[in-house]
C-alpha cells in the first residue's frame, strides 16, 4: 500500500513540477535575449509545430498589416528575381533571402531559439530576430530593387507609348511595392529608410501611357455589335483608346457560328441549335507578332427561332469578354517583359 501511495503522490505532483520549472522567457521573451539586439515573441500551441508557427506569426505581427503583400504580386516578384530572365538582374547570394523576405510570416534573420512543454499539453516556442542581420539584408534588398526599377524605367523615347512600356512600368510597381514592405521592417528596427516611390506612382504613369495607345478592333461575323462592344468596353475601361487607322496594335476577332436544326420530341417542335467559336488575337503590326490570343467556345443554345438562338450565343460571348478579358490582358502585360 505504501508503494502505491508514493507513485500516486509523484503522479499528482508532476504538473506542479513542470509548472515550477517554467522558464522566464514564457512570460517575457526579453529575459532570454536583449531588446537592443533582437526582436522576440512567444507562441503557444497544442504541438511544437503550432507553437513555432504562432511564435513566428506574432513576431511578424510586430511589423503591422502594412507589410502584407498580395500572393500574385509575390509570385511575379519571385519569378523575376529567382529565374534570372533579365540581364540587369542576376542571381545574387540573397536569392534564398528574397524568397524568405516576401513571405512576411518568415522574416529574414528569424529563428526558433527555445522550446518548452509544460507537461499539460501546452507547448511554447520563442522566436527571435537578429536586428543587425535583418537590417543589413533588408537594406540590400531595397538597393537591389531600386536598381531593377532604374533599369525598368530607362525606356527609349521611341518605345514610350507601347505595351512593352506598360509591362515594364507594372513590373517596376511590383518592385516598388516590395520595397514598401521591406521599409516597414526597417522602420520597426529603427533603421533610417530613404524616401521610396510607391507602386501606385508607376501604375499612374502606366495609366497615362494607356491613353496614348490606340488599339483598333476588327470583328468578323459579329451580330448587332455584341462582340465588338464587349471588347471596346473592356479596352476603354482599362484606359486604352480604341479605333483609328494604321494603329500599331490591332485586336482581330474571328467568329465561327454553327447552326443545326433538330426536332425536339418532348416539345414536339423544331429547334435551332447554335454554337459559336471565337478567337481574338492582339497583334503588334510593327513586328507582325500575335501578342495575346483569346478563345471562347459557347455552349449550345436551342431556340424555336434561329435569331433567338444566335442572340443567345452572342450574349454568352459578350458576358465572357466582360467578365474575364480585362484580367487576362492585365496579367499578360505584367509578364510581357519577362517573355
């Protein structure tokens, strides 16, 4: 009996023993590192992995929501910096740091320094960031980005009003946006940051250039101007001019309409089935190159009257153009300079 009381006593006191051995950094991370040389945060979770993730997230939150960067922008930025597709931006020793830096929940110079389990299912992790290393790296990233911006915006006057220039300016906006996020980190670190241009500066410049670029639209086999009007709406909403003659850029649209007469037994009537294939090519007449090809295949529409079936498939095409062509064109322009 005495043996069982002893074991029971030890089991009962284990949580108290674990609690009594709690390290000081759990409540105050700066008992473990100096706030002069590091930033620190503690995360807690039901597993070690969760605790570490929460610690990193809390440390990232130190820099505020302003450093959040859109995932699509990040993907474009990484493609430019990692793949070495341009002769003015070579692979650097910071390649891995660039990948880390743009994912702001994994800040440069951050590590999990300590871990503790309290014996009751709670796990604690201490994340720390070396200020000196981070300051040096983020400053270097800003310098690299500024070099990229300088090269992107060094545009010959003869090419100023071109789609290539729009692409260059949109890429410059990506680099500028990343600089703003890096500057937010440096600001918290107490490091002086030079005045930086925002991505919106370059986007506004691109908007001005769009107004100087006419795109002529030609449509074969349109009905009631449905397709022409849809493309015209999209381009004008993006800021482009449309119409004109002898323009450098032309949007050629070809439509193939197929009609089929069928008898519908359930309805006891003859129906016209209509389908349509559409191909739109954005062409640079200076080079003869097809810059962007867009396709739309309608679903079949059946109506008692042929005119109604045709109208239905043309409405389908117009709705698709209104919904998706602007995004497709903008994505193409962002990546044009990388091709």
